[in-house]
C-alpha cells in the first residue's frame, strides 16, 4: 500500500502551559529561564533547565474604547502567560511589554523561591521605556509558590502607578490569583486595582475584559479569527482511545501520556500542554501534530489502573511498576490493526525505559511487516535504550532508529520541530 506524505503547517492555538510558584525585587531583565517539564518518573531527579524565552512581542497602537491607552505587561517563563497577554492585547487594542529577569537563574527552584521568601527584587528589563502614557496597565505572571514571581514586584516598585488602573492576571495549574494580589495594594497604593483573572481557560478572557469595559470590538473579532483552524478543529480521536478515519488510513499514531497536576510548571511542565483544544498530555499533543501532518488515526494507550496525578506519587508508582516488571492491563484496544502499515509510537521516557504499559502494548500486538516510528519526551535521557527494547519486543517490524526525541521543557514550542521531522520521513510503504 502507498501512503502520501501530507505536508502542512499546523496552527496550534493558544498554548497555555501553566507554571510554578515564586516572587522578587529591583530593575530590568533580558533573559528568562525556561523550566523543564516534569515528565513522571523520567529520571529519579527532578531537573529544571535554564533557557531563553524566544517569543516575539508584537504591539498594537490602537487605544481602548474609553480613550485611555492600554499596556499589557507580563512576565512569562514558558510561554503560557505570554499567550494570554497576546490575547488581552488583541481584545483591548493594547501594547505589549515583556518583563524579563536581567540574568538567568542558575538554580531556578532554589533561587526563585528564596527571592519570594526574602523579598528580593531582582533586576529586570522591560520592553517599553515608560508606562507614563498608559492609563490602564494589565500585569500578568505565572503563579510560583502561591505568589507572583519576584520580577513582578520589581516592576511594580520601579514604576509610578498613581492615578492609573492596574489589572492583574495570572496563569496557574491549581492556585488562583488571590494570594498574590497583596503586592499590588502594597506597591501601588495610589492606583485603582481592578478585578484580576486566573486565566486558565482562554474562554474566560473575553467576558472578563468586557466586564472591565476595555473591549476593542475590532481586535476581538480579529482574535476570534486567529483562534480558528487550530488543533481543536482537527481532533479525530475518541476519549476512550478508539480511532476514527482521518484520511491516510494506513498510519496509526499510538501514544501513552499521563498528565500530572502539580510540580514545576505544572500544566505544561508536569507532562501537560494546554491549548485551545483543552489540556493534553505531552505525547498526546505531539500525536495530534503528527495526525495533522499525516492524516493518520490517533490511538490513546490507556490502562485500567489509573495512575496518580501528583508528581511524587506517580514517580513512586512508576518505580514500583518497573521493579515488579508489571504488565498493566490495557483499557483500549486497536480493532483494525491489519489496516495500518506505519505505527508512530509515542511515550515518555520513564526511568530510562519504556513505561510499563508500553511493554503490555508491544507484547499484545504483532507488528510484523509494519514500520514503527518512535517519538518520546524526556528529562535529559533522550531515548535511552528504548528503541532497542521496542526492536526486541517486535522483531518482525522495522523500527526506525532516528525517531523524534523532545526534551520535556521544549514541548510547548515543539510544533515546528515535529512538523519538520514528520515531513522529513519517507512514508512511502509498499
């Protein structure tokens, strides 16, 4: 059977990957650290890799309908808050201002938490010279340790907000904005502090801005257009893991994903990615991109046993499963395996190995004569020896050795990498 490689560019709408918990003090910043996503049990140690946020900040010159100009200032560690800020700027016609720490954290968790506890104001940079011309200033940040990051305190302390309206917003995995709001009354005593928003759901943003009386109708219509055509429009899988026809019927994209609900960069970092299609596991997110590029069918590998969703509990559970050489019972089955020639197989690297449900999966089905193309998310170990393990479990299959390996801290920005990789593959199968 011959398959055509379908090339295309995916528009993945509003990645809202949510964050830690911290706070701090003093002037301006150019680079922000980028946290590693906490894929459960990928390694015994939790690691947080520093990196540079490389997202563009586009600004609009239009003003809010009340005639006062709007600034949307934000600090974003992994891009979640930046995405919300961009939506707010579109809805209000405001300008964007990126707040960054002047130097990268060497040890993100230790230093960021200490800044909060000690009330340190780190030096920052802001992509606007002055806030003086603005009447309304949105201030956005991730929740770190139930507080705003220290860079927000610096921004508030360094500027005069007298007579202005300050509107807080945050992204967070579980905590709401409430406990972080004290810094606004403390550091902006002469400003009007408007009702803030925990922006975990993009659908909450427009009505919130409307309630503030800051909606720019033209910009709102534009934003609505931007959000169409995303992953949400292309879901071809059922929640139970069943598959639906999606064009290239001889490609199956099977994946295993567990979404944590706590830890560093929780929603994204804890093996979750939030998009306008909803919250997805990292490997589910990658699988959806592959599906859009190939037109294949998506299959979720799910187990009867539910996995813990908190990091420590999941880490311990995964270690125990591996120690027992367990074979978790699968809750989903492939009903039409014979119709597939190519199997993309996605999984997190747990303990430098396949998750134990993958052993069950690979021992349940015979992929002889088929091509298996692995992809994985990891905390620094890459594939380890998982490709060799897959080959050993499926000796009759062709297992591609140059699969896609993505560091867990890079998943939110990995769309282009996934697209390029898929389109580089020779998917012509006899």
